[in-house]
């Protein structure tokens, strides 16, 4: 395996003035003609004369330099690199290559999706189109001519503005696109298909009219309105909150069914997974609408954070992704319910990213090495990356952070830069020394912050001690102390006021942040009449594990009184978690489960709380999930934990049955559906009430009647989920068959239908295999693979972790098949097997066996090989 290191970075030997491409699309193949003007990079004082270009799966028709054809003795082409020696200082390179998009199942480069040609070039897909310096620090203007059959491919698109178009002989036509902004080739895009278009116009603050176009297959036109409005909201928000104005006259989005990820921010021509564009009330859940809006925002925001200012190399990926996730999460928070958005983001971080950071693939948000860059589009780079940007925002405050962001865009517009460049801008505008803060970019692992408090009633003295540490990660046995912003308040129990913290050296009054920078730090308060209640790490101000062994009554106090919404939620979670972990140890030793009446009382007071919104009640009253809890337990016994969760939920359902039922009935109104925060909150609380009731057995009638009367997909999918968990096979089959019959023409509905079934508690491996035989399943379509195989491995712990290892064996079989078809998708599925250290000995060994079985495959892609090798190390 060839490892690439950050420390080996060197500036490119040659830069590009202009790239001109011609695509001649024919049924059997596509001919790509490139015309590239190169000049020696003035930064390279060693005056290089060797041109290295990347190329994969290309058939060479001809290569030339300054119009002189190259024969195979003029170049070598080994391991993806075409190397031409003794080139002049400035020259024209031309290549004609043949590619076969219909055979391209990797969905990188140029490929066919439902009869439509489209490209995916990030990270290194451009090299599957033609020979090129496929690295983000080589930026060029692009002019692209596309020729294709007029009947089959009436729509021909690429980046930028349409320069020319017209008809050709043999019923063919052409279009020429020009993108005036210099960009790296990973932002190149091309689409050729038969598409309908939804149009609108956005007028920027500067008064410029931007044409907006969303291209979809004609039968999907009715599902484009929400995406269009989301785009308009994104454009407006980015102007208002970040001062970022759109630059081209045209912004296009194309929906495709075959896509490896969510969407792609190609300059002026975003390409989206259909599932993240197409929406309507009948087929999209609340969560679906929110996700579509945020991904449309995310890709749009990349126009500045990623495209105008891009990454120097792929180690800097978090520069664009972390910052853009931060931006999209603020977008959602500003538009909807800020507290709920924060809770959702932190849940994802704690359940999934913390696990990644503790597992064999742990890496800093700026990794120092990789084998396959596709493996580093991770929760760490994206979500933890966003948390690191959020910490800067917390440390600087909104106004200064905005100054830093303005400076960054101004200073680096049109350049390919590093994460240090970003942090230095934040340092310059704030005057804050961020040298130590940079460690967040280079050290992996989740820091642990232990808190110890002491109150001496006699002297009125209260001390709070913080101790930070970070467990070792692969290649990083020792970690240096992080700069950790701890947003905090000390609450006076008597009157719920906050103590004045002005006198504490490390506390910043403007931001309410305590700067923890040493391994250990202590704060002392004098003259207190009673012990304060500390509300620490407010809004989850740093991605750390806070360990604070404190009396349960304090959590109950914070749950009832904390004026920080997030910490109020967190206090409830702490109560639930400590109950569950306590009971886990009892059950694991063969004891009996016993509900804690204090927990029920606390839940009851949340239910009765007048000031809490429905959405907050739903979030607070949801138990920590299987995945999060299994991370808190050493070598978890899956059966014990699943059994515990079931018993606990059943007891909660029983103890508060009347409240769940009353709330469900009150919330289950017939108001006309709208995707607005108040309704979304109501539906999420309603879902929680019915989910608890479903543990009592006698409410299946309520569930089926909700299914039958549902006027929107949120309610319908809630009912379908609960039905998928039930053991009533006949009823389940009848409902599933009816659903499919009704919705089989709607791809997004079928994907949701497959996913719900695959996660169902009563769905066995045999059922999953049967689903894979269903006419709607196709292993070459990533959304279908994610819906069935992904949902099973990540969302059906009961059957995936079957004691006999059959779940693991099944997953390994699928990984081996997908390895040949689509390595990116295959390697993502591996994650479910790599956390074997979390599980009991029997399961751990069976997972390792399957990893070895995969490892023995002779034709293993580097994507899968890297994950398997690191896991078995
Ligand atoms: N920047 C994009 C990341 C990406 C991707 C997207 C689709 C298919 C393959 C891909 N590889 C990398 C998406 C984003 O984060 O905005
Ligand atoms: Zn992104």
C-alpha cells in the first residue's frame, strides 16, 4: 500500500493557464480531447522539467506536446502517473483519450446513471476522465465543449456560463461552457441527459439577477419546489450572515439516482443525489426536509468555503468541510430551532464520531497520512472539524469571528490554502494566541475533562478543579494539552441567579468562556453561603468527554432549571445514562432489572413542564441509544444491552402510560401539513409517545390506524417503523406489500421502505437476503445498498450482532461483491466490522474472522485494504 504523507508536500512543478476540453459522447464510448497550457511554477526554484500527470482507466489515442506527437518512449505510465521528461518551460499539452462511462460502476469520473451522463471528480475522479495534474492546488480556467446525440441527450451542461450551442450532422448537437473562475479539476462537472428544468431567479444584494435551474427527470418535476426555495434561502442567508454573495450569473443543480455521497459542490453546477433534492409532503419526512435544506445550503455555501478559497492538498479537507458543516449547521439553527439543532448535532458527534475517534481509523481532523483519500471523508473531518470551527466561534464571539471569516475570504480568494491560514486569520482579528489551539488539527482522539468540586460550608469556600487528558491513538501515544473553551455558569440554587465570575483569570466575561489550557487548572470562590450548581460545557462548547461525578439531585436540578437549553437536555441524558449503566452491570451479572423511581419522577416533571417546547420534550425524554451506550461499556454484551433497553423502555411506557397516551392524542391532530418548527416539534414528540406505547403491546391498533390515516410521510414512516419492529408477520407483510404497490414508481419512497424494513427489530438476515432479491433492489445503486445493507449493519443491532456471527458473515460477503463494483461504497460498509474491540469476546473474534476473510481477497481495492489493514493492526 502506497501511503501519502502531509510532510512530503511539494508545490506543483507546472501551473495551468487554461484547460480546454471536448467530450464527444457516443453510445459505446466517449472521446475526450484536452488542450492544456502549462507553465513552470515560479515558486519552484529548482526549475523542474518533468511533467507528472495522473490518469486511470484511460485508453490513449494520442498525446502531444506543442503539437508534436509523443510515442511511448517519450513517457512512462506507472501506478496512475504519466511521466513526461524534458518538457519546456511553457508548452501546450494535448491528449485524446477514450473512456467507457457505461462500464464505470465506481461512480467516479464520467459515468452513466439512468441513461444520463454525469461526473464526480472529488477527490481524485478527474484522472478517470483525462490525464491531468489532479491535485487541488493546480487551478485553471475551464472551457468545455460537449457533443452528443440530440434526441437522447438534449441537455448538455458544464460549469460556468453557456458560450455557444447548436446542431451538428447526424442528429447530434453541441454546447460550449466557460467557467471564468479558476478552479481545481475536482470541481469540474459535466452532465448530458434528457432533463426537465425548474427555474427561478435570485437577485443578490448587489442587484445582480442570478438564474437558478434545477434539472431532474421529467417525472420528478413536481418534487423540485422545496429544493428551489431552500436554495433561495441559502443564498440570502449567506449574504446576511457571512457577507458572501454569489458570483456567476447562473446556478444549476442536477439530480442523479446513482451517487456515492449526498451531493457535490461543482462550480455553478452542483450535482445531487436525487434523495437530497426531490421532496414533497406525501413522500418526505420532516427529517428528510431538514436534511435536504441543509445539504442544499451546504453545497451552496461551498461556493465560497471550498471553491473560491480551496484546499492546498487533501490533508486540508477539513478546511472546507469543517467550515462548511459549521456554516450549514448555523443556517439550520437560524432558520429553525437552535437548541434542537445543537442537540441533534451533538448526538451525532457523541454516538458516531466519538466511536470513530476511539477506533482503529482514528485520525486528527487534519490527518498526516492516507492511502486512499476517499476513506477520509469522515465524521471526524466533517463533524469534529465543524466543532473545531465552532470552538473558534465560541472563543471569539460572533462579531470577531465574522471579521476573521471576512479576512480569510478576502486574503485567500482564488487560492488553495491550509487550515493554518484559516486559524491565523482568526488569531489576527482577535489578538488571541491560537498556537495551542492548532493542536486540535493535529491530535486525534476525544479529550477527557474530569471535574472535581469541593465546598466547605464552614469557610464558604468552593473549588472547581479541571483535569484534561486524551487517550493514545494509533501513531500518537502521547497528547499535549488542548486549548479547551468551557462555557460555564455557576448557578445559585436559592434564587437561580448566576454567580459573578469576573474575578477568574481564565474566564472571559464577553463569551462566558473559561479557557482550559493546562493539564490541570483550579478555580476558587470565597464567601459563599451555599454550594453553587455548576453548569459546565454549556452548548457543548468543546468536543470532549466531560466526567463529573456529582449527586443525581444536581442533574435533576439542572434538568428543571438550567437556562442553557443544551445543558438542560444533557442533564436529563446524564440521569438516564447513569441509570442504564448501573442496571447494565446488574443484568450482566445475572441480576434483575429495576426501574429507578427518581428517573420516572424526573421524566414526569419534564412532561408537565410548561416552558419546554414539544421538540425539547421529545429530545430530553429520548433514551441514549444502543450505539452510544455500547461505547460507554467495556466489551459490551449486545444481548444484555438490548434486553436492558427493552426492559427500561417498557417500564417507562408503563409508568407513564396515561401521559404518553394523552399527549399522543392531543398531538395527533389533523392540521394541514407544513414543514415549520412548531409542527415538526409536535410530530417528534408524538412519535416519542407512540414509540413508548408500542412497548406495551396493546397499542398496535393505534399504530395501524395512524398508518392508514397518515396524511404525510413523517407519520406514515413512524407507523411503518413501529410495524417493522412488531412480530405480527402477517400484518407486517400485508402492510409492506400494500406500501410497495402504492409507491413503487417513487424511488425515494422505495428507498425509505427498504431502509425501514432493514432496520426493523423483527427483520432477520433471511429477510434481508429476501429484500436483496426484491425487484426494487440493485447492488449497483448506492442508495439501495445503503437502504438495505447499510441500514442492516448500522441500524439493526439485534440481527447484525447475531451470536452465531451470521450478520458479520453476510456483511463481509456484500463487501467482497461491492469491492469489485464500487470500492468507495464497499469501504464505507467496513466501518461496521472495525469496532470489534467494543464487543464481547465471542463477537469480537467473529468480526475479526470476517475482516481476515476480506483481507485475503486478491483483488482488494486500496479503499477496502486500508480500512481492513488498519483495523487488524
Ligand atoms: N465535497 C463533496 C465530497 C465528496 C463527494 C461527493 C459525492 C460523491 C463522491 C464524493 N467524494 C467526496 C461533498 C460535500 O461534502 O459537500
Ligand atoms: Zn462539503
